[in-house]
């Protein structure tokens, strides 16, 4: 097979996987603006490479690499497409006569692709496709040069998958929307297509590659209209000339918008910017050369269309969660995890079945899960489920930390049966603790407790008592770490009292340094600290 034919087959593989998941990538798109076009932009950029290869008659390595680079630059669409073009440009710079497609060459190509992508962005942001390509390159660098190419691709894809998962932690916009980065996921899809094309050409199978976004990553929610981007028009074009002064051009147009990218060379630049005045951008650069391939998209309209698409998908199926939650911080946490409706309530303020049914009526999904989050509310929730014509299932979480563990396992696009199985499995692995202050002298089980003494319970069992919250918290953490948890979540309602969040972090670190701790201001009444271990 010629170099040109092999390159065409690889590009076709990448294009096929992108086409299959284009709409999903579009729906994941919330950063840098939620215009829902990342999948389309990546697809059109790769298709431009395919079209340029089809016009190429030469089949030597340098000519093919040059065609791929040219096609990606001229056809680059949007932020993601322009950054992809630079990854492609860097990787193709390592394609030289006499070099074979092996792990050593793949390492060099990924390093150059990563470096070129970072150079293209004036202020690189982690949690994007930049992070994903860097982590994939690092995974390749950890392999010996004589490793089989298919094993290297497996390692690269596995590392890319982890990097995509982590993007949600790195960017607040992704965390708030409950999604991973669309560009990063799109890049992973492209590399998966390349790997599948190599496998089809006779290579060994590439293993451990996730095949669909829905299998591993949350799809976005459409609870409220998305906030519009600061600037309205995504504007891109090619500027051709001689001795194009890139830095001067950047200075000329940078004040007109954001998300600015100028990539290419002194004879051809791809210009991308988000602006309210595309005409002003074009006017400022036209003295320097010829303008072509102008594309202007109304991002506000794209955002509205994305919201409508997600809302329609939500109405068509899936599952909604109604949860009983006390504390404003806790309510916000449940919303961030995908809870559709919240009923105020909990210890000493149990809601009625009518209140639960009223919340159920607010959601549009036909399948509804109710999380009582308190042992006294479980029976009421079951009564409400029996009074509604909808398919309602009660997942019997008896504490707010247990409810949070269940919400982490929740998947809005799955049906109630699948969600109940996943959420109940999460409950079984969760251990909940409460730390409060005794209001009177009493016995808890056979243990005497005096008024104003701090007490700690794990799974409703008294395990500690003392004079300070931090003292009891330390004992509770020791009990919880016996269950070998990965994460300890602490919900506080301290009203400025000690211990501080730093004290809580330090205590967990001193007892179990490998356990991750997350501290949130829950705002729940009666309990200064609620703790979950999973």
C-alpha cells in the first residue's frame, strides 16, 4: 500500500468515528462557549484533510504530509478545528523520508503535535484538548521504543480516556454542566478512528478503547437556558500574502474579541476570533493580504438551538431524580450532580407525600427516582410512588451523604431500572457518618452521653464522643478508613466555628494520606458535620 493510500485510509477511519459521534460531541460543547458545534467543526476539519489528499497526485512522504498539513489549516473550523490543525501540523513535521511508522516515530510526532498546539494558544487552558494531547504524548514517552505499535496505541488511548474524564475537574464550566470537554473527547475519538483503521489494515487489535460517549461520560443537562457567550460571532478566515506579520495582526484585532487564534506561516494564516463586529476584524487585516474562506457563525443562535435539542432529548426519555435535601449548599451540590427537583426537608422536617408528588410533576421524564435521604422519609416516598401514574422508584438513601453517592452513579439518559441498579450499588458501598451535639443527658445504645457533648455516629452506630468537633471527627475518620474508602466527603454547617476546612483536610491526611477528601459547605441544620465514605 502506498504512503498516500495508507494516509487516506487513516483519515477515513478518523472521519468515520467522528461522524458516528458528531452529535454527541456537539452536545458536550460548553467551553469556551456553549455553541454546540465542536463535533461538526472537528468533522469538517478532518474532511478537509481528506479532500486535500484526494487532490494529491504525489505519493512520497513529504508530499503527503504537506497535503495533510495544508488541508487541516485551510479547512480548520472553530477553536477546536484550529487547534487540531496545529496538532496535525506538528505531527506531520516528523514525517520524513526513510522514517517508518513505529513507536519511536509516534513519540516524536506526538511531542511535536503537543508543542505546536500549545504554541498556537496565547493563554493555554488545562482541561481542554491541549491537556488530552499532552497526556497521550506522555503515555507514549513511557513506552520502550521497540514496543509493538498496537500496544502503544492502546496505552495512548487509555491515557487519553483518563485525561478526558479529568477535564471535568479542571474546568469550572465543565463541572457545573456535568460534562467532559468536547474538544478533548473529540480528539480521543479521532485517535480511536486512527487505531481502528490501523487494525483494519492488518495490525494487531487495539484493546481497552471505550467506544461511545454514553458508556463512560455524562451527557449534558438542559435544566436552565444556557448563559450566552460574551461575544456573538465566531469569525474565521484565511489571510494570504507575503511576509504576514502575525504578532502585529494579533495586536490589531485582539481588542475586538476573545478566543483569538492566528496559525500558519508568513504566506498563509488561519485567523479565528469571537467578536461582535466581524466587519471590523476583516477591515483591519485586509491591507495585509487577500481574504478567503470567510465563515461567520452566530454563537447565540447556536446556543439556543443546542438548548432546544437537549431539552427535546430530555423530554423523549431518560430518568429524573427528585431528592429530599436540607441545606442550601447541599441542594446546589445535588443540582450539580443532575437532580431535577428538590424538596426541602430532612431530620425534624419531613415532607409529605403531596409535596413529593408536586415535585414529581415538575419534571418531564416519564421515569422518576426519589431519594429520601432520611430514614424517616423512606415510607412517605414509597407512599407517594404508589399514588402517581408515573413510573416512580424509591432508592432508599437514608442520609444526605448516601444520596450524594447515589447521585454520582446516576445517568440521566438511562432508564429507571438501570439507574436504580447503579444507585443501589453505590449505596451498598457507602458509609455515612453524622457528628452533632447532644441536647440532653441520655443513652445511645448502652453508652451514656451527657448534654452538650459532641457525638459521632457511623451508619447509625455511636462510635465516638468528646468535647470538640475535631476530636470526634478524628475518631469517626478512623472508623471510616477501616472500610478502605477512596473518597471521604464532608458536608459542613459550622457557621464560622472551628474546625476549619483546612483542619478537616489535615486530619484526614494524617490518618489516611491516600484517601481523597472533598469538603463542601452543606448548610444542613442540627449536624455540624455530615460525612460520607465510598
